[in-house]
C-alpha cells in the first residue's frame, strides 16, 4: 500500500503529461487484489484508466509500453518484450540508509542482468512525472528504439536459461 501511495501519483502525473502529447494513449493498471484497486481509486486513479485485477501476462501481451516500479514486474515486462520506464520511491530515511548499504548500478533487474540501462530508470527524487513522461514519449514515438530494447530483452531472458532452474540448482 505504501508503494502505491508513493508511486501512483507520479505515474498518474506522467500519464497526464503523455496524454497532452498523445491523447489517444490508453492506460491499464494491473493490481494484484481488490484492496489495492480500491486504494488506487481513492488516490485519484481516473475512471478512464482500466483497473485490472491479476492477469498481468494478458495485459503485457497487448502492451506497447509499461510504467513500472523496479521490482519483479520488470522481469515480466522483459519476458513479454515490453519496453518499460521504471521508477522507485521510498521514504527519505530508507533511501538514505539503503544507498549507503546497497551498491548496485540499477534497481531494475533487466538492467542489472544486461549490465546496461535497457529500461530508463528513475529513483527517488528523479522519479518525477516530467522525467517519466519524457522517457515514455521517447519510447512511444521511436519504434526503432523500442525494437532495439525488445531485442536486448530477448537476450536478457535467454541468459536466464530454460525451464527447470530449481532442478538445475
């Protein structure tokens, strides 16, 4: 719930900015349960955004782009070849402690696996509607760039190996 409180206003702001340039853009928010859907509506999710409970794979199969937090959903985006703009915001104290303890180049898993920025990533103060919408519009308007990202995502997914990881481990 805290993640939704921190991320949703930024994502909704980004969507508003995207729609100023591309008014035909359709948006779908996929949440794991009804409780979070209710909270999303309370936080201002407009009625024109379809809120879907579960079935993320079905939504990604039809998506051109995702706005996503930096968690495991980014691997699902990678698996389905969906370019994403990723973000993460946490409390000031958690961020300050975390950045001193955890030393990684990225919080977005496909970026870590590729050892480069595949998905544009915005953390903490950089996670603004302006930054996210700018990156999203670049991806939506630049098909060759989207195709290049999809090719890189296929390499990332292939690097994980086939089914049976637990047996191999």
